[in-house]
């Protein structure tokens, strides 16, 4: 069975020399094909959660970013032809090789913010903090 698959050329030595690890912030430039057949680049910038299999052929890395308040993760093969380039934006020193705990930490932070902001919810044009003050005045009278 013969297939006509065209593989994009990847500079293997350049990708192998990339020295990023978990905790670093990277910008990955994807090649996307439009309906017209044109190829454009789209950036995905985020925190590297994990890097698996090192610089081997099957090596992958996981990138996480927050988009519109929702966590988005993508797993990229290191030597993928769909990746135009990988830029290292910021380096960080971490004590773990896999930062999966960041998922739970982000959820806890969001919940904490939501809990803190509920006291300023408006009811009939009055904030709950103002309602609380009115109740305190009525009880003290």
C-alpha cells in the first residue's frame, strides 16, 4: 500500500539543542492550513508542565495556558513538522520535573477569588457589603 505523505523538514539538531524544561514559559509557533490552502502561523504561549522522553524521537512536552479563565493544555511532539519554531520566553528553576500540581493550584486560586468576591455582588442595585451595614444599624437601634 503506497501513501503520498509529505513530511515537513525539521532541523533535528536545532530541536535537540533546545534547552527548556518544566517551569519554563515557551511560545510554540504552529503551522495551520486555511481553507484556501494557505499556511499561517499561530502562537501558543504557556508554562511547560512536563517534558517526556528527553530528546528522543518520541519526545513530547506539555504546555499549559489560561485562555478566557479556562486552562488549556496541549501536548506537542518535539520533532513535529507542524511546529515552525519554539521560543523560550522565560526560564524558571523548579524542584519537580512534572508540574501537574499546577492544575489543582490554579483551581484553588480561582475558588478563593470567587469566594472573596461574593460580598460585592449587587442585589437590587445595593452591594451585599452595604446591606450588611444596614442590618447592623437596624439591630443596634
